[in-house]
C-alpha cells in the first residue's frame, strides 16, 4: 500500500506550517494527511493541545487550525453521508481493519514490544536514530520546542500502533 508516502508528506507539511504559525494551512495539510491515511488525524488533537499549552491567542489559532481541517474534510464527509447514509462510514470500515486477524501477534507480550523488535530488522531505522541525534543536538543548542514536538509526535504514533492489534513493520516507519 503506497498511501503512507503522500500521507507522511502532507503530515510533514502540516507540521512545518504549524511551526511557522500558519495554522489554517497546517489544518489543510493535516486533513489531506488524514484523508490519505486515517492515522494522520492523530496530529490534529496534538496540535490543538500544543496551542492550548503554549499559545497566547488560543481561540484564534485553534479556530484557524480546525477550520482548515474541517473545510478540507467536509466534502469527504458529505460524500460518505450521501453515498452510504453515514458520514463516518469509511472511518468505521478502517477501524475494523485494525483488528485484521491476519496481522495479529501472539503471544501478547510480543504485541507490546513488536515495534522495538522491528528496529533491528528494518535498516532505515538507522537514519531515524541519526535524525533523533541531530534533533537532540539542536535541542541542546536552542530549539527545545521543535525537539519536544518530534518526541511527542513519535510517541503518539508509536503508542497508537502499539495499541492496535494489527501489527505491520511499515507502521513503525510512520512513527519515526
């Protein structure tokens, strides 16, 4: 499935625009990430939380982010309503896929540590470790908020993918 690449691209553009205080456009790109792969929607509540914690203009910035997201997602929700009679039909179908028995891991303890094991057999994770090193070095030098955002985003995706029963190594790359 090749939808991870555009979803991650849109998510990264959303993160970039969020860091540049372009909240409306960040919301648009987060929505495009969400529409490409539903897990992209995990970023929206994290960004709203970041605005609530760190921002002075909470209402204006939250409204801008959420309206960019909503305007972009609305046609899709409307189409689901008209086509299936349920605005959340596609999302509900995707949630059912999370428990796909083909990808279940047994015993349960392996379910919890699956992605830590994946680190050792996906070579690209070496680049993420290098990336975290440079992010940490940047944190030490001056940009603490960017480093914390990277860690929170990586942990949010890692926790989400650890919580769902459907385990696939490709999900780990998304968390990085």
